[in-house]
């Protein structure tokens, strides 16, 4: 939670993601896509976790549960966040009776 509390909007991990944050802040629409697995594929979960520096900060208590305050930080242009997923499920053929 460093990017929310100690240095809002800045990630303490110094890696390739640092070059993506300016691109993310300047994007109009953000689209993520993945096949459905339970839980999410690890790399997709890692990416979502690393999005915290562009997300609005803070948690709130509502209806007896902790909730994330929706939205993005000031200066982030993203107006829509779309998450696309696909799945398939095998079926066991049923013998005709």
C-alpha cells in the first residue's frame, strides 16, 4: 500500500512497470483480456495489483464491509476499464435412454 500511503501514485518497485505508468495515465480506455481460470492467471493478478498507483486511493466501510473507493487518481485520463474473459467447459455426453 506504499503507493497509496507513503508516496501516493508512485510504486516502490523499480522495474519495467515504471515505463508503463505514464502510458496508462494517458490512456482513454483500458482493456484487459484473459481466459477464465479460478483463480486468475498469476501474471494477470500481478498486473492488476501493480495498477494501484493509477487507481484512486483509499478504502471505505459500507454495509458492514470494506470497499474500494472507485475511480482513478487525478491526472489519469482512463474513462473506462473493461475486463474481457472467455471460457469453455467440457460436457460429458449423456447416453440416450
